[in-house]
C-alpha cells in the first residue's frame, strides 16, 4: 500500500509490497525474517538537506533508504569535505557503526526528498542474532563495502590526475545509472559542481574547468542536471581504463 507524502514521495509502508525487494540487502529475506524486520522499522520522510546522523556521533541504529538519495561524507578539522558515496534506494546506512558499536564514520544527509526507515540499534542487533540469513548478508555487505572503499582509496590516492578521477567517476555513474540514447549515455546528476569536487578530492574551480574541457572536446554535453556522455571511448582513455 502506498500513500502520498509532503515531499511528493510514494511512501512504501510494507516491505512485502516494495518493488525493490529483489535487489537489496534485507529486501529478499525469507518471509518470516522479513516480517520480523518489517515490524521493527520506524517510517519517516525527509526533505532534501536533512541530516540523519553526523560523523563521530554514537550510533542510534540503521537507516534503510526506501526512496531517494542520501549523501555520505566526512570532514577534516580544517573544514574540507569529502563525499564518500551516495546511498540510493534500498541501501542501509549507518550499518558499520551500528554493528561495531563505534561512532558513525560519516555524516548522512538527504540529497533528495527521501523515505527512510529507521531501526534502533538494540532492535537491529537482536534481529541479527536471531536470524542467521540476515547476519550472513550483513557480513557480505560489509565485505563489499570494504572492497569498494579500497577501490575509492586507489582512485584518490594512486590515480595520477584529477581528470582521471573525474572521468572514472562519470564512467562509474554511466554503468550504474546511465540510459543509452542515440546521442550517448544519458545521466541525471543530483550533485552540484562543488559536491562533485568533494567526491573527487579537488576544488570546484578545477571541476568546472575540466567539465568545460570535456564539453569543448565533445566528450560530454551538459544540459542543466543532465550529462550526456557522447564519447565513452575518449572518456575511458582519460580515465586510463
């Protein structure tokens, strides 16, 4: 069953009726386990820019992103911000901190209007203890995140130039979210140039210059929030892949 929300979202109030069930961490648990998981959640909707938790905060629990995008970032003492990744439909944020009972390692902020289901730490840990299937999936998810973190560190620390990192990020987005059209691979990007700079570890001015260069070379086209990758081969050469 769905109902409208103040932010134009279609609220999913039952895990069994969710169209994302086949794809995500807890969505395709056996029926009995899914029923137990569904009973624990506290449904909430948020506008863009709402903070779910902050880096260094003691973990309260996990947040299941049912609809929308959540930006995960970390900051230095000097105020520099690095966007770690964007969590999307069906993903669980706050998982490592909740399982380890260590402070949240990132700040989570809604990038778009979101429906987020919250599960308290004590309830979530008790659920894992009584559901071996869920425990195994959490272990697999944490292993996947470790692998992804190593890949991101390689990109940031071992990639020769910012242009390589930007090109690699665009290619990664195209593989995960791109729509193939006659003019190229079409992407809808919710990040500003400042946020893109935070994700590739550089200044906004550098990203602006690099995007302008890609446009001049007709490797990409930009129309508002839409980026069209017109020459994926050239982009791969820049990314050195």
